[in-house]
C-alpha cells in the first residue's frame, strides 16, 4: 500500500468515528467509489441502493447506538474497568502524544477524550504523513492496535448498517496489516 493511501485511510477512519455522518461527508463518501469498495462490497452496494435520506437516518441511528449509547470508542473506557477518562498527562495516550511532538488541542474538537479512537487515528494519520514509522509501530502495539482491534471485533455484531459492519471489519484487517507492515519496515 502506498504511503498516501495509508494517510487517506487513517483520515477516513478518524472522521468516521468522530461523529455522525453528515450530508457533506456522506456525499464525499458516496462519490469515492474506490474507498467504498476498499471498505467492503456490501457498503458499496448499500450506499447505491438506498436514498440519501434513508442512508443518513440509518447511519446516524447506528453510530449513536454503537458509539455513544453502548460502548464509547475510548481507549481508557475499553481497557479500564472503571471507565474513567484520565485528563492531561495523567492519560497515557496524551503523554505519548506529548512525548512525540503531537499537540492535541482539545479545544478544537467536540471530542473530549484524547484517547478517543478518532483522535488516535488522527495521530496515526500525522505519523504516516511524516513517515515516522518507529513511533507509529510503537503506538499501534501499545495503544491503538491493542484495544481498537478487539473493540471493533465486538462492535461489529452491534452494527445494523453494512457500512458500520464493514468499517469494523476493515479496522481489524487494516490495523493488523499495519502492524505487520511497520514491523517489517522498521526491522
């Protein structure tokens, strides 16, 4: 996979987990047939077979049910039985960002947790752009890959729309392939 493709995929994953799918994002996604096909054939076919209104309604219900009401995609919630979000440098992910020169301005996002899956994918996007492979591999093995893979495996069964079902499958496959790719590249 080309470096630019990796960056685009991380950006897509950061956005799709950040919030409900709005009309501009849906239109951009629907227009990007290559990305839809990469996510999965069912998603590709489903987006073409339903009206925009129907799709947005189903996707927004699915997002809210999966990622807001049931199991928020936040590393500390998934890994810590207390389901507490540590703030500042008490949060191991925020500390990792800081130690590696990634400034997370939490005032620029509605996401309040620095270890939210969307922020972590955004970090990986930045590392892919800068080709900081060693740091990326460490982050994947210590943080994002360690929790997002089992999280998405579990969330897949909760998804009602083909898009979110296949996004969950894609995250698992993509992160496993990224760990393998970066392990070989860094070695």
